[in-house]
């Protein structure tokens, strides 16, 4: 794939993400939290099949441990996030004359690893949606099938609540070039991986 083609592919995803993000920018806290809970629940409910896919595809991890991690992290992160304010005024500091108001970043790009191909995309999706942002996931090429399966489930879960599916998109045929354009073109980037990936993100 040429550099121009790679850039055009990511720009097309970002364009769809921006349209979807604008729709939820005016969501209430209750609507936002419903999306976040739906993402956690669908991974929890499908923990076993996703764990099987992850171990079979990547050759890493222990199936039983992956099941526990999928369920445990879904429950833990939701319980940690559910009461947090992320819409409107989130804090007032009258002694300083300050009022903190939450505002979406826009489109979040997430580069995810083969070592954690289900939970990392789930976490990234929950964090992005909590802030009324859209997310584009660029999975590790060695974990693309299981990460795409998780993304498809999360996308359907939010669509079932009336939210636009393009809030959660994934690069189905990932590459270093495509991940690079995600890091360059998205409004904010979350990269999980080794030292080389972290350096590239910075």
C-alpha cells in the first residue's frame, strides 16, 4: 500500500468518526454511561469465546486466564468509571474562581497489542466513550481477527442503544504504516505496546 493510499484510508475512517462523535457530543451523562456499560457487558458476556480466539490466534496466554481477565477487567473498569462525571460541569473551585467543564477531544486513535487484544480495545473504547469521543483501533496484525471480533461486538452493543456505530471503528488489515497515520491524524493517541511503539506515539 502506498503512503497516499494509507493516509486516505485513515482519513476516511476519521471522517466517519467525526460525524458520529458530533452526534453524541450533546449526550447526557446517563446516555454516555449507558454506552460505556454496554461495551463492558458485551465483552463480559462473550469473555470465553473471545479468550479462545485470542489464544488460538496469537499463541500467547492461557485460555482460562484470558477468560478471567476479560470478565474481571470488564467488571472492574465499569465499577470504577460508572459514578464519574464526564459531562458538563465536573468540578467547581470557588476559592480559586474556577469551574471545570468536560469537553470531548474528538477522535481517539488506539494502537493495541497482541498480548492484550481484547481488554485493551475494550478499555480504550470505554474511556473514549466516557468522554463523548469516537475511537479508531489499530490492532496488532498478529491479533487482528480476535480484536475485530471484539470491536464488532462493542459496535453492535452501542448501536442497539441508538448510538452511531462509527463511534467505534477498527482497521481490519492493520499495518505499521496505517498505525503511523492514526497516530499522526487523530486528535489524541493511545498506544499500548513495546518501547518502539511508545517512542513512535510520542
